[in-house]
């Protein structure tokens, strides 16, 4: 069994990867906003968001995590919309 300290080091390593992926995702979100703005499209595409939730939740190998993951992805999409709205105002 790993020690608490070893497990915390592992979580820190994962968190570092998540920070990098979050920044990468938000950079792409900014590009999406530029395309939407140029095309006159709205920020929210509810059917697309539902498809993203379903597709990514289905990728989980542990179905017991589905509800937690769904909350995470929905929160990320809400943050993405918030960031897009900020960019739209600029």
C-alpha cells in the first residue's frame, strides 16, 4: 500500500497535467469564440453540449464515476461559455 505522501505526490502530478490541459482547452475555446463571432453564432449550442456530455461520459471505464464526471464536464463547459462571453465583449 502506498503512503499518504506518495498518493499526494501522485495527485499533484495529475493536477499539474490538468492545469496544462485546462489552459490548452481554453485556448481552443478562444478560437471557437472567434469563429462563432465571425459567423454570428450564439455562444450556447445546447444540443452540442449534451452530445459532448454523453460522448465523454461514455468513455469512462468506471461507470460509478459517470455522475461525477458529468458534473465536471458541465462545469467546464459553463466556464468555457463564461470565457467566450468575456471575449465576445472585447
